[in-house]
């Protein structure tokens, strides 16, 4: 049993190294070449390693997608709130500029208008920042989608190879 554990460690270690190096699922031949284990054992252990790796990648992908969903919801809420506040502030500024304030001096009106203008600029900066974060998250999701598509293609090719070999 100890010998099998050692063999398993060698095969898994070789598969991990090849995956880290190439970013692709390693072939049985490549793993066998790295660790020098017999073909049947290597084949069995590489199959097990690939199943574990796919589960790991799927868990990571699900986590990333759930984080992206929460992020998207937060961005949408923030964008709606900022849009609502911006509309209120713009209306107030237009009212101030049109002379809609009956009390206070002209200086107070100018100060208030400047404060509101600064608030609008701050809201614009927040929106830009959040949409930038959203774009970064989308790029990450696009990469995961491409990895997933590559895994599906490799799995399909492997399935076809097994089916045609019989």
C-alpha cells in the first residue's frame, strides 16, 4: 500500500507539474515519461487526477461566477442609486441657477451649487471606478469560459477517441 501511495504521489506530482507548465491537461504518455511508472498504473492514476482536477476547476468556476453575480448585482444597485441621486442633484442645480432659491445670499447659492457640482463629479468617479471593476471581472469570466470550452473540447475528443478505439 505504501508503494502505491508513493506511485500515486509521483504520478500526481508529475501531472501537477505538467499542468502548471502548459495550462492543459497532461497526457498519460507525458506523465509516464516524467515519472517512469508503468502504463496501466499511470493511465489509472492520470484518469483519477484529471477527474479531481476537473472537479477543482468546476468548484473554482462556480465560486468565481457566484462572486461575479453578487458583484454585478452590487454594481447595478449602485448605478441605479447614483443615477437617481444624480438626477435629483441636477434638478436642484438647475433650480438654483434659475433663481429658485428665495432665502440666502447669492454667495450661499454659489457655494451650494459648487458643493452639488462636486458631488456630481464624485458620483461620476464612483461610477467609472465600479464599471472598471466590472470590466475586469468580465475579463476574468471570459478566461474561465475559454478554459471551460477547452476542457469540454478535450473531453469530447477523449470520448471520441475511446469510442473509435473500441
